[in-house]
C-alpha cells in the first residue's frame, strides 16, 4: 500500500472517532438536562419556573427589575456589585445616584 493512502485512512478514522464522541456527548448533555428538569419539577411542583423571567430580565451580567422603579427619576433599578456587596442602583447613573439595598 502507498504511504499516502495509509495516512488518509488513519486521519479518516481519527476524524470519525472525534465526530462520534461529539455526537454522544451532545446527546448525553441533552438527556442530563432533561433528567434535571424532571427532578426539579417533581421536587418543586408548586414553584413557577417562569415567574423569575417575568419579573427580572437579564441584561449582560446585570439584572433589571421591572417591578421596582427609581423613586427619584423613574428609571429602572439595576442590580450592581459594589465594595460592600450587591445593591440595586438606578440605570440612569451618573445623572441619578439612587441606590437601594438588596433584601
């Protein structure tokens, strides 16, 4: 056999094995997520999983509260990390410097 043909077969086998592993891992992750969802719904049947999404939406790494508005300017309150921990701050900062502790 020609050396080029042998290398072609070896590379083809390695690519096939990598693709097979990728398919199996993707299937396992999907199945694991389905199992965790089933467990969560069995353990917490009365919990509304969509409630948090209705009340708070994520913007990047921050959370914006639809429920709480800034009493000074009417802006939305954004969860921020500060030197002393997490707090709600107005999204109109630096014009409005209103802050509120996380409860």
